[in-house]
């Protein structure tokens, strides 16, 4: 966590993950996430977030509660992984796929136009000597 986000342990301990300022997470989604965790269930997901220095990054996270002997939640633990490189590769693959589909469609259009021209061309006349 500290390596990825730039926050020190002291800055993060005891604070809700809002210190990371998740980008554009609707309040309802944020509340639903924490209701799941407070109910003792693990939450897993991906979201766009911000490091301490303001740099944005994609992460996958797993957040769980830690309970004492009586079953009361005493702490939360979060494990994150920076998946920015994977997200960038996925985006590049989507762009490449769309480009190839567009080129393929253009090629088919050209083939159809050429075929139409050939089909409507009058037959060649024999050469006379």
C-alpha cells in the first residue's frame, strides 16, 4: 500500500480509504461498499484512484474486516495492486481491435465497389486484325 500510494503507514492507519480520494465514486456505491465490509463480508473490486502526489492510477482492491474474540469489528485491512499497466494494455488492445475492424470494413467496401464496377463494365471486344 505504502509503495503504491505514497502514503506512510502513519498517514493511513486508522483512516478510511477516502484519503485516496477515489475518482468519481457515487456516494451510494461508496456506502454500499462499506455496508458490505461492516457486515463482515469481503469486498473486492477495481477502481480509479489517486496517489498522495495526485497521480491517478487503477487498482484492484480487497477490503476485509478484522474481528475480536467477541465478533466485533476492530479494524479493516486493505490489499491493493496497481493495475494501471494492465488497464492501459487493455485500452490499447480495444483501440487496435476497433482500428482493425474499421480497416476490414473499408477493405470490404472497396472490394464490393471494385466487384460492382467489373460486373457493370461492358465485355471486351475482340481485336480485329
